[in-house]
């Protein structure tokens, strides 16, 4: 009887723990989608320069990318739950300060602070799941985090459309405050550190080299969107690439590197990380491109544009747990690879949207894309954790986020660069942030640019699918008895 009660208490604690983790993922997803819709309003309100306002998104993604492995390492050192809870506190503070910012410099600075909190949440959430759930149940747990991400994206899109249309842009940040505070309080009571503490070192040199290298590459790509490719930009790009190569060399010789290359000796983990990178590189900017199509070319309001995309995220949220259970039963390779193939189909269909395409087709394509995302993320996350050594869940989770985030950062800049090739440089930024509209031949040209960006995304998605398919079985699957 006592054993049954203990089991019930454990189940309830796991349920609450999962609810908190899903909330963290949801808040992060809200913040990712909601800001894209509010860029034009923020620019007008703060009288910001076109080139500066883009960094409201880029700075957040860049800081999360740099800190993903380091804060995962802090979780291994001081407790994953403790770092996860600290992430909520910092994220709430950063959100509040973003909401009261009076100029673009303050907003970008506080977005960096918000990114520190987001990194603590995202890098440690996967490790907290690995500590809380048995291996055979982790796929299902990761499936629910997929639900959180999709619901967060839905909430972000809807709230972004409503707030941008009817209220002040400041509420896109202030809305995080009550949600984050409530989640932090619940986490304090229900999450317990169970993983073993491990001594880790912070890789300051790695963060510096990767940060400056990525910044210079991104700066070049964004400048190329609205300026000719001058000698100065060539030097900036070359300097960034050299620093990234130096980063790779330094990391291979570090005793405690930012990117733990030893994990790449594991075929499952290395393939999972590369699949995450190329999937993010190809797919993260899809929302941005579709919003540009709907608002810039089809002249829809932010709210009407966002409503067309909600069904896709709803389908993704509903299918996430099912995909997670499939990954638990048959291994991650098939669900993840199938999901990537489905997303490639969605990108192909997006690449054929015309100026007179019925808008219901956009909704249908978003549903297909949501089905693909639901297949990929839970299975790929579970594969990474199953393939990692037990004492390195924090490092593996952080590396997974780092590779995905590098893909996200580059995806946004790459999509802008490719889509702008068909229009005058002096109009590119104004179109991207929604402060000007196109007519006539320029509208057709910009639509062709968006199509080109989607075609490139298809290639990247297929590369991700190849890595996913070739990853092989996880350690847990290899060790199963033959009759299973």
C-alpha cells in the first residue's frame, strides 16, 4: 500500500515537473514568435534605425547560442533545477526591463539579459527531463515539450497580432512577467535536483571567439541585405570566418571546451546535433518569410496574418506526444527523418505561393509543416539524451541547443539576404520590418526572392534528413534483447 502511495506521489511530482518544464518552453516560444510580428511597431515607437531594430531579434538569439553549453555546464556543477529556476528569475527581469525601454539601445541590452535567462531555461530543461524520467519515458516527455513549443508559438503569434494591432508593443514583453513568476514559484516547490554534481570549467575563450566570429558574420550578412558588397564587408566576413576556424582549433585542444567534441565520437549524438543544426538553419526563418509574404505582399494585418498560421501549430502540438511515444517504441531515426521529409514538402509548397494564391492554402501548408516539426523534435531530443553518457546530460542538452541556435541565428540572416536579392538595396530593410509595401514589378520580384529562400531551405532540410537517417540505433536500442 505504501509503495502504491509512493508511486502516486512520484507520478504527481513528475506531472508537475513536466508542467513547469513545458511552461518554460512555452514562454521561450512565445518570445520567439511574438517579437517578429512587433518589429514595425517597435521601430516607429522608438524612432529606431532600420538596421538597429533587427538586432532586437538577433541579440537574443546570439546570446542564447553563446551560453547554451556554458549554462548547461553550470547545471552540472551547481544543480540543473537551481539553474533552471534562476533562468526564470532573470528572464522575468529582462522581460520587464525590455517592456519599459525608452530607446533601441536599452531594448537590445535588456534583450541580452532576457537571453541569459532564456539560455538557462532552454539548456537545462532537457537535462531536467533526463534526470526526472526513466529512459523509456523520455520520448513522451520530450513530446510534451513539443506541445509547449507549439502552443507558445501559437500564443506568440496570436498575442503578437492582437497587441501589435490594438495595444502597445511593450506588452509583448510585460506579458512574460506574471507567467514567468508563477512558473518560478511552482518550480521551487516541485522540481528536485537528482543528477550528480560534476566539476566543470567555463570556456571563456570559446565564448569570446564564437561570439565575435558569429557577430561579424551576421553583421556582414545583414549589411549585405541593404548595402553593396564592399571591401569593408569582405574584410568583416573574412575576419568572422577566421575567428570561427580559430574557435574550432582552440576547442579541439581545450580540456573543458565549450563544444564537447568527444560527444561527436558517438554516431547517434553527432548525427542528432547536425540534424538539429540544419533543421534550424532551414526552418527557423520560415515564419519570418511567411509573415513577409502575408503582410508585405498580400497586405494582411498582423492579426489576420497570424490567424492563418495558428492551425499548423495546433496540429504540431497535438502530434508531439504521439511522435514522442513512437520514438520510445521504434527508435528516433524513423519519426525524426519522416518529420524532416514532411517539412521539406511544406517548404516546397511555400516556395510556390503566388500573389493570387488562395489564403487557405497557406493554412494547409502550415499544417503540413506542423506535422513535420512534431515528428522531428521529440525524437531528435530523445536520441541526443539516450546517446549521451549519463553524467553529461547537461552538456549534451546545451550542445543540442547551441547547434540549433546557431542554425536559428544564421537562418534569419540568410533568409533576409537571399530574399532581398531581387529588390533594390535601399528598400530591403523597410520591406522586412513592414514600414513600406511593394507594388507592381517590385512585388513580383520580391516574391521570387522569397521563393529562392524557400528553395535553399529545402536543400538544408534534406541535408538534415540525411544525417537523421544515418544516425543508427541508440545505445538503449542496441542493448535490447533480440526478442524485443
